[in-house]
């Protein structure tokens, strides 16, 4: 018995020693990793920032006879699209560093009205401290653009007075603003906000991973999808709720349909407007969804709407009093 007790004590001491070694090893790795990270994220002095930043810019202009399609593949750049009062043209800013070979430029190729725009970095890629690259595309005053597609790593995208039946744009970081346009296709954003105003959006998908989607005075034609991973979806259309089949799915957040608010909508919401020819499908994992909150739903004038909402509420959530 005594031998067994001594053996157990030796085993326990051995286990404690091994556990201590593991703890010391893990702590050592943690502090070593922290040191590496801190050394890599060392704060730069003002002089170092100046030495590693572009400090000169040059505005370039290319006159065009026509623009049929636009394709962009850009890194850090703000983009603005609007109609031209004269001939179509593009205007952009190239960045430079003193007399060195370091340059951050735009390369534009045009063939048969097809515009292809790319980022070109020469030498070292420097910081954009006080200088940022800006691209302005002045489209023809009349007519549509066949397509507008491409990707932007970082920057704000502003679209005014654009009409195209094929848009496919993805921005990694920035904001997307659309005004007075007629679009069909897809807009994607990883981080930032999407704003649509005074436009027609047809058979399109609007996606935002982290940020809000807000629409104001929009005609959603056909079937449209508005998706956000983390963010609110605010929908304001130029016409009534009754013109849309509206379906919403929320995981964490509240829904406001007209002047009626809901919460705890576990299985989604469907307005079930059988006579509507247009549809909107909105989803968000974390965020609220609102659809025409200023439109009042009257019990007598909209029996079917309220009846469908009531039946949906019994299964999917409880209405809140109008705020």
C-alpha cells in the first residue's frame, strides 16, 4: 500500500511538472508573437510618413468619341461617373514622389468605345497621405452604356445619371452612392455603406457584408435582392407597399413594414401580395429591416395586408406599437 502511495505521488509530481512546462511554453510563445506583432506595427514618425508618401500629382485627361462599356480594375481610387455636357472623356489623377521612379498611375485603354482602366504601380507602393487618386468618367449625355463592371480595392464610388442593363461592380472598402440612374445587375461591397436614390433598379442583387443599405425614392422593378451580413436595410420606394411581394429574413434585429413594427421574426416575413408584379427579398444576419415606414396600413382599406401580417405574426413574431 505504501509503495502504491509513493508511486502515485511520483506520478502526480511528474504530471504537475509537465503541466508547468506546457504553461511556460505557451506563455513564451504568446509574448514572442506579441513582440513580433508590435515590431511589425511600429508607429511611424512624421518624417517617416513624409518620406514614404506620394507628394506630387498630375491631372490627366483623355477625350473620347464614345463610351460603350466600362471595365475597371483599380486598387485605391475614388470614382465618380456623371454625364458630360460636351463629348465624353475621362479625367484622373496620377501620383508621384519627387523625382524618383515611384508612381501610382492609371492606365486607360480604349478600343471601339470599350474603356478598360487599370492601376499601375511603379517602384515602391507609397502612402497616400494628402494625395488620393481620383477617376472621373464623363459619359455621353444620351444613350445607355452596354456594361459597367470591375473591382475596386479601396475607394468611394459615386454614380450619377448612368443607365446600363449590365452592371457588375465589387468594392472591398468604401462607400457606394447611386443617384438618378437606371441599373440592372449587381453591386457588392465588403465594408462601407450603400446608398441608392431617385433611381430604377431592375432584377438586381445589392450585397453588403459590413454596413448599411439605404434606398430612397427607388422603383424596384422585377425581382430584387438586398442582402447584408451586418447592417441595416432601409427601403423607401416611390410607389406603395402593395405593389411589391416583400419577403424578409432576420436573425438578430427588428422589422418595420409600413407603420407596423415586428420583433423576434424567427421564420421570416412574407407580405403575400398576390397581385403584385414586383418583388423584394431582404436578408440580414445582424441588423434591422425597414420598408416604407411612413406608409400607414389601415385595417379597413388593407384587410388582406393586415390579415397576412397577423397570420405571419402568430408564427414569426409580435407586433410593436407604432413609435
